[in-house]
């Protein structure tokens, strides 16, 4: 991740460079799992920020799936369903959700969306 990503999201060049360096450190210290844990932390910060008007629940579910928290993943998938997120119709194609595909709650969600199990 480069600083330009954060600059496009409204960060100053210095702040963008620092935030990008934090992600690189997280990857260096913890590998992919460290990177995704940092991503989850940033996602949760966005949720708590007063200026965050809307963050799709599916994005939060994706972040939790990447760090292996299946319970939170399913919780946020349900929130995505409640938000009527149209992207939820693609949930079967997300490789991040491979660990919950056999969970009865995930299968029930697929059924309610109208997707074959």
C-alpha cells in the first residue's frame, strides 16, 4: 500500500506516507495475517469515527474473515443482509469466506439471499 491511497482518501501527503508505512510494518512483522489485522483495525476505526457516514457491513465482514474471526464474520454478514447490500449476492465468490462456507448460518444466509447452497 502506498501513501497515494490514503491521500486519495483525504490524508495529507505526510499522513498518507505514515499510514502506508504502518501497513508495511504490519506486513513485515506479521506477514499477511499482520497486514489484515492492521486492515481490520483501520476498518473498525472508520466505523467509530464521527465522520464515517456509511461503511458497508460486507467490508467489515471481509476484514474479520481475513483475520480468521468466523463469529464476527457471520455477525457482519447478517448486518450486510439487513442493509440489503446488493454486493451480498456475490458472497459465494469471495475466497475470504471459505472457512465459513459449511457453517449452517452461512448456508441459511445464502438461502435467504436466493443463492443455491
